[in-house]
C-alpha cells in the first residue's frame, strides 16, 4: 500500500507547527491519502463527526491537556476506525496496511482501535493521555 507524500507532510505540520488539530486519512486507489484536515480551533466533537458511519479510516488527533503540575502538554493519537457496518474487504485492507502506514508517521504516542464511537470517546482519550 502506497502512502501519498501529502500524508507525511501534513502530519509534520500538525506535529511541528500545530497547523491542524486532526487529520483523517483514507485508502483510495491503493494508496493512503488525506481526506480531511481539522483546523487548530476545531473540537474533539468536530473530529469524531468526520468519520463515516460505514467506512474505515485512519486518523491522527493532537490532544492538548494540562498536567497536575499545571503544564500545557500535547499527545498525538493514532486512531484506526473500523465500524462493524463497513465491508469485510475494506476492514481487511485497513487492518493489513495499518502498521506500515503508522511507521510513516513518526511521533505518534498512542493508538486507539475503534469500531464504535464510544470506543474513542474523549474520556478514553483523556485516560490514555495521563
């Protein structure tokens, strides 16, 4: 599975320049491409609303939080979205290319696998970040 150069470039912008809050990726014509870029002011609800209900996606989310010591921190989450209602072939393609794609994105701190919106709720993200 090929990875479009734009995927890596946009991820570097999210990581270094914080131009984006999130990026949603999809597989199209045998390669991973950027489907949606979330602006720095978009919320976690905007992010979760970006996922189709019956198709798989990959995504990264830059999660900001404040530590107990009152320090501003950020962690980058990788989310593999594979809803139960998506086609079996699509799930297999996404599952088999996930690790290779994730290696292209240097700087991911956590990974979540979700088949249902409840599996990637903000509470779960917060619990994983601390």
